[in-house]
C-alpha cells in the first residue's frame, strides 16, 4: 500500500544539509527546553523528508506527542538500567562487608588457624561470599 502524497519531499541532500545546520547551529548552555525544541525541529525535518512538506499540522502535532511519549519511555528505561547497575554494586559491596563481619565474629571464638580452616581460606585470602546478580 502506497503512502499518500503530501507535497514535495526534501531530497537526501536537503535533509542532510538541514540536519547539519540544525545541530551545527547549537549555541549557548544546555537546557531541557532547548533540547526539546531541537528534537521537535528534527522531527519536523524528518516529516518533510519522509512524508512531504504539506503533511497536516494536526498530524505533525500528534506525531510530536508520540515522540515525547517515546522519549519519556527511553529516559525511564535508561534510569532503571542505571539503578539496577548501581543497586548491583551496592548490594555486592554490602554482601562483601557482611562476609568480613561474619569472619570477624567467628574470629572472636576461633584462632587464626582455626578460622582459616573453618572458612576454607588460603593464606592471605580475604573472606568473601559468592555473589553474582547478572
């Protein structure tokens, strides 16, 4: 099924030049609003390139709303990924501290040699718990 025609489309060269101009013209400090406007202008160019310059305004607005929902989802996914990585590191650190605490507590009752045997440690080895949450 062919897509309807919405006027002249930007050529590859026009699209690439306008994208380069859009990103090359960035000046000033970063702001969420400036980033949002940049993404909006990039979407407008993509519509002009893929669908045509006469694509209806109300449908452009609807595509922008979709783009914004996608962006929120992407940011949420990135945040959750970062939190999982951080949680993994924190949990791993706390688990190893617990292993050392346990060894110290056993060491209150056992001699150094007994503790080494009891925990099956090699000479100079630090007590740890196995930990892998990938």
